């Protein structure tokens, strides 16, 4: 619910519905506020240290397509999203060539980006994550938070769009990367396409390596039907799906 809609609900409840008992008023008010607030979920702070060295994570890295049963925790999700696109150095200064059609997300990130223009949007598709309802969420790097954009489990529909690859159905959650070429082409013209695609690789490797430190496996999935996936996720016109990465606990040998 947008802020304006919420104010309308509040004004209605407080002023125009005096017939409601105090108790009913409170509970309806509470509900309205909750449904407004529950769209934005603040993630726990990420950790900046681990017992697994970069060398160890690199030597263990493998594409993993089957996962142990069970849920992921919200701290696992927080850590992996931070590794993928977290802000590591805030700056209010806009890049010299910034397409003002887009909101500035305020800082340098864990993965490099041509011109520091950050064309990738990350979506988290939740199936089985403690503390997060099933649904699709957009990652907001600036506040390290999630914004719910769709309710319900979308994994089967994404599995269908991705040639029925079992890792997608099995993953407790999925990360979908969607590129906004216009952010990078505003400065780099035709070269933007290759730059945006390079960035999928950087972000993907960060997810692989951070996953290894947490016992979480993933695989880079590039085989899917673009338009079908875009429809399932209800992506805005200018966001183009470029990769899917399922996340699940690595099975014990
Ligand atoms: C651009 C790209 C697209 C890929 N697409 C798929 C895919 O659709 N499905 C899949 O299971 N693996 C996919 N992979 C993973 C590769 O199969 C995997 O990286 C390769 O077999 C090497 O194994 P490793 O990652 O365990 O070292 C893709 C990897 C890359 C880099």
C-alpha cells in the first residue's frame, strides 16, 4: 500500500468511522499499519569476517544443483545479498553521467560496475526461508532491505520458465538478476550490453563464494525463456532477466 493510501485508511478509521468500538478501531489500525510496513523488511547486518578464507572458498566452489531439505535463515539471505550487491562505501555524489530516470542507490558495492552505474536489480524468490513469507522481494542495497513485490511461492512457475531444471524447484530460495541496460547505455552507448553481462559474472561469483562459507550451494542458470520469466516476476519493461541462482543447503556427504 502506498503512503498516501495508508494515510487515507488512517483518516477514515480515526475520523469517519466513529461507530467502531475502540478495540475494533485499534486492531484494524494495527493491521493497516502492519500490511504497509510488512512490504519492507529490514535485513540483519551482514558479517564482515568468516572462518573460511577466500582461497578455501575458491577451492571448494562448485555448481550445486541438489540441496539438503530444510529452510535457510534470514541471516544467510542477508549475507548472500550483501555479498552480491551490498553497499560497501556510501556516497551521495551522483556519477557524472547518471540517467535521472532512475533512483540513485547511493554508493560503491561488493561487485565492480562500469562507471559505478549499478545496472543490476536483484530479486529474491522465497520458498522456504525462516522469517520471510513465500513471495518475491526486491533487494534494496541502500538500506540493505527487501521490498515485497509479489505474494506466494513462484518457484514452480520459474522452474517452468527455465526448462524445468530441478535445482530451481529444489532451492529454498532463488536470486534472479535483472539488468537495466538504460542505466549503463546512458553513458556507454552500445558497449553497455557487454558491460552489463560482465556484471552478472561478478555478482554471480560473489554469491557462489559467499555461499561456500555458509554451506549454501548454488548454480548459475542462464537457460530460461526471457519473456516467460519476466512475466512470472512481473518485471518493469526496462528490466531484463539475465540469471537465476537457486540457493539451498549443501547436502552432507
Ligand atoms: C553463463 C553460464 C550459464 C550457465 N547456465 C546453466 C544452466 O542453465 N543450468 C545449469 O545447471 N548450469 C548452468 N551453468 C553452470 C555450468 O554448467 C557450470 O559452471 C559448469 O558445469 C562448471 O562446473 P562448476 O561451476 O561446478 O565448476 C552455467 C554457467 C554459466 C557461467
